[in-house]
């Protein structure tokens, strides 16, 4: 069974940091582009970041550029999202997703991803 599992979410104060992990089971992530998405209540799911199969190319939404860093460890079958300088507007459920179809890290549209995790809640509040 192909499965993605996110972890690392929680409650953090503004200006704080969290590191999200996305672990795969039942398949190897090395062949997939991986995206991180988030969805806040009442809003559409939006792309946050994407990383190529090798990790050599990355892309970020303007809202998180300079604060978030995506990385991957193919040996551990895991992708990470380091989130620094968190703001209340970063509050959302964060999802990782895998795609075999895309060939560019510019592709951060949910419909282009095939496999999804269940999400992890990130709440930024004082």
C-alpha cells in the first residue's frame, strides 16, 4: 500500500520554527517530485514548495520564500520542510504529495500530484 505520512506539526509562537517530515511507505520516493501544500480553513489548498527527484531544484511560494526550506533524504525515503520565522498566517493543515507526472519544480498545482498524506496541523499563535 502506497502511503505518505506527515509529522512534526504543532503549536508554535510567532517567530518560531518547526520541521515537518514526510515519510513514504510502500514505495520509494526517489523517483517522485515532492510538493508541500497547505490548506487553511475556508481557503483553497495552495502550493508551498516543491523539490525535484535529486533535490537539486526547489521552488517556493512567494509567501514563504526566505523562511521555509525543503529538502530530501532519499536514503531515508523522507522529505522535510524546515519552517522558520513562522507567522500566524502560516496556520494551516500541511500536506505532502508525490508526483510522477511533473517535470518541473514550478508545478505546484494539487491536481498534478498523485499521492497525498493525511496532513499535519500547524498553528502559529501567541
